[in-house]
C-alpha cells in the first residue's frame, strides 16, 4: 500500500492526525508530495524548520 501526504501547509493538528492514522494503517511507502509547512492558519502554524525536523525524525 502507498500513502500520499500533501498540502499540510503548517496545519499541525492535521499532520498529527495523518501520522496517527499512518501508524495504524502502516503503508509500505509514504510519499510526501509537498507543502508541509508555510502559509497555514495562524493558530496551527509551526515554524518551518520545526515541522521539517519532526518529519525527518519519522523516517
């Protein structure tokens, strides 16, 4: 199974929900198609570097 994640735009709550679901579904491959951070709603925005660091640790 392949999971495609895209257009998070800094929405930290959505990203956490997707990652939780991926932990349950356990796809063979997860593809990130872009737009992890930047331009999200102000109350959900995480600093770009912090979002990228978090995702890098999830490999």
